[in-house]
């Protein structure tokens, strides 16, 4: 494997945004470690792509996925934490523990688990880029979305904390704050909305790829709004 080839690990790789990010990095010639809980991995992985099935809530699963990536490619230059989810509907006082656990596990704990597994390798290499997915709405509270907003707000604060810890050690940590993504699921859920005002997954992928590039080497702890026309 050419050491000059960027190696990018992407979680949530089979989702709409994950696929858009993977396609963009593939077009740029990167080697990819595509991680998803329900990955339908091919029997044989092509030379520059490694499909990995892992439950991101299980640290041992994440550790194994990272170990396989290091074994295959030798290093991880960028980590894109795309895995996440959305929940709304209840007031804060009516939100069950299961919903709180679901949001914080999916949106926050997954970031912690990948950081624990990947950052030591980046520190050893002396460089790395980490891009997390926050949410534009997480900048302030809103009704019926308390668990979601709290979990995504935690992602922003984790991003800032990791950036403060790692910026002097060659690792950039930033996050993006998208509004509504133009996905089939969101079109179905909001049939009367105008998806032209939403954020196309490819457009958000462009921002993520920038933050994972050397062009963003002076950016640390940023929370970048990506709002489309909404």
C-alpha cells in the first residue's frame, strides 16, 4: 500500500451520507475502511476498500475494526464519524430512558468508542483528521427534540474538547452542523416540504472531505454550519 494514499475510516458507511462521503473519497483515490453494523460486505474486498461489520456500541468490535484497518493499510489518516440517528416527539419530562439511551448511544458513545480506538494510532503517526457530525439545531434547545439536541450538543462539546487535547499533537478535530439532509426517508417523512432547500448529502460530503484534508490543517475545534437554503 502506498503510504502517500490517504486512508479514511467512515462509520455509518451504508447510510445515505456515509455512501456520499465514501464515494467522494474514492473518487479522490483514498483507501477506505467502511464500517457499518449491518454491512453486506462482498466476499472479497478490492485492494483499496475494506468493508467492516461492527457494532459501534461495543468497544471490542470497534477495536477489531481498527486493528483490521491498520493491518490492511498500515495507518488511518482520517476518521469520519458519520453514524448517528434522530428521535423526536416527546417533551423532555415525557421522554423515556430508552429514548435518551438510544440518542446518546448512537450519537455520542459511538464517537467515544472510535476515538479510543483510532486516536492512539494517529498519535503514533503524528497526524490525523477527525470529523464528527453534530447538528445545526443542537446550538440551542427546541421543543420535542430534547434527547436529540442534547446528544448532538454533546458531540460539539466533545469535538472542542478533543481538539484542545490533540491540536498540539498533529491531530485536527472538527465537526459539521447540517440542517435537514435530502434523503428518501426525509422526503417521505415531510412530503410537503421543499427538498431543494435541504442539504444534499454530496454537498455535506464536500465539507467533510475538506475538513479531512491538509487544506484544513489550521482548523481545530470548529463547528461548521452546513445549511443549504433552509
